[in-house]
């Protein structure tokens, strides 16, 4: 996935914010920001991939792209928060877990993810993108699965309050 992680994070963050507001949480905007950041967090491993690992291993094999890592981290963090009586941290822990797992779900569309690790090293990929063009990025951007990224981008733009209100204002002005 190339361009849709942040838009998907924004969509998820908006849902989290509305849910948090419904439950009387007083700073739901912060949860949107945390979900947004978490939705791109796993790809910070690209720094390691390029600067340290010298592109020796696919970055989807790093722990940052292993689902069980984020699930385990979320459970441990939640247990610690409960043990030290900081229930107010739970929505943030949930937002990080949701954002990172959403990232990995979207990476599963065309990139391999080890969903069953450590039980199995099998790699899950929903769509096989054939290598047609010399420039590898063109293979993904010109594949039909890229439409999913454009749809997510479109939904995120639509959800953005200023953008949506401008479009509605434009329609109202139109004869
Ligand atoms: Zn990724």
C-alpha cells in the first residue's frame, strides 16, 4: 500500500473520535491524532531497512509488520495500565493497536504479511500483482488493486470537515 495508510488512519481516527465522544471521553481529537500516527507507525521500519539493514530483508518480515507483536504489545500495555490504575490510557492503547493493525491489514492486500507468526511462517497476500513494468512502483500503481487506495483517499477527503463543507457550499451555490 502506497498512499492510503494515512487516509485509512484518518477514517479510523474519525470513527474512534465519534465513539469516544459517545462514551463521554473529553479529548476525542487526541485519539484521532494517535490513530493517524499509528496507521503509519509500522512503516518507520523503512529507516532500518534502508539505513541499517541495507535492504537485506523485506521490511514486512520485521517485527513492526508482524500482527502478533502489536496485539501482544496492546494486551501488555492494557494490563499495565489497569495494574497502575490508569484506565484513562486504555483508549490510547486501543487507538495504537487499531491503527497499527489497520496498517498491516492494508499491507496484506498486495504485500505479504505473516499473520500466523509464530505458529506458521506462511505469508498471506490477497492479490498477486504481476511484474509487468520495469519500474516496480508502476506495477502497483497501474494495477486494479490501486483503486482501493483511491477509494480510501476519497472517503478521507470527504470526511474532512472543511473539505466536505466546501463541497456542500459549492453545491448549494450551483443553480
Ligand atoms: Zn507497511
